[in-house]
C-alpha cells in the first residue's frame, strides 16, 4: 500500500496549531493520522517522569467491554492500565493538551466531541491486545481514538507495534512503531487494530473523545 503522508515535527516548537491542522486534514481525508515525534517533548518527559514514580499497584489488569459487560480475558489482551484523572501535574498537562486538540477538531470538523477519557497502558514482554474495534458502529459514544507512545530508544526487534487494518478485507495494513512522542489519531468505529507482542516494557496512553449521549432519563458522565 502507499505509505501515509507523514509530517515531521520539531518537539517543543510550540506550534500545536500546525500539528492540529495536520491531524484534522488527515482525519478528513482518510480517517486517521500518524504523527511521529509530534507530542511536545516537555510533555513526553513529564509523563515519563510521572510513570517512573508511579507504584505498580496503581495499575490494574485491563479488561474488555464496558460497564455491565466488562470482563477480563487474557486471550484478548494482557496489558495493565491506570486511568488518568489529572491529580498529577503531568496528568493534568496531558488532559489540557488533549482538550486543546478537542476544541480545534470540533471547530474544524464539527465532530461534536463532548468529553475525553484516557489511561496509561503498560505492556510487559510478551503482552498483546488482539484485533478489536474501539467502538462498534451505533452502539457507543466513542468517536475518536488517540494514542501517544512513551518509549525511549525503541528498536525494530522490540516489537509491540500498533497494527491497523485499513480495509474490510484486512489486506491493507499499517504498522506504527511505539517510539517516544509518536501520536496516532483515528475514527474509533472505522479501523480495527491490534497491539503486537512486545519484547520489552512498552508504555503508552490510550484515549477516546466521546460525544454526549445524555437522555431525559440519564445524564452522560465524563466517564
């Protein structure tokens, strides 16, 4: 397949506008954006520093499904996660940056993004996440997925790539190396994807922008 259009970014250039324009353009044209080295370096380093000081007990085994259908299944995924609440300066900086992206995309693409949820994800050696969708069409309020990678010095033999399926047949795929600062944004209902087994500890943030599904009987909470 044709390689995606990749825009090189200078970490900490302070030009979020250029990055956000690139993401909006690619979402409009093909439904996903791949941005190596795009997360501001100061934010990446702050998030890494926070991860270094977090006790392992803060992470919990990840599950599949939501609310009443949430279950643990190690045949599907074997990573562990910790939700980002903004209680740390690094976590709040990440939420602030994501909010700016949300506001920009709402202005440019009229997506009606209402809220954002995200968590740290840790994949140990051999961990994986089988092929899945972040949202099933018409059954959820997750609209846009955002992934940020936090791994220094990632090498080809380290594995752990994100494998995206770009067509219904599964013949067109795209691998994304989980290198520090790389961002991936895609329409949650459109692209099945999986995380290939990692050969070393792998850290990332997975997040989802949501639309409001409030009704007269139920107020939609942020998460």
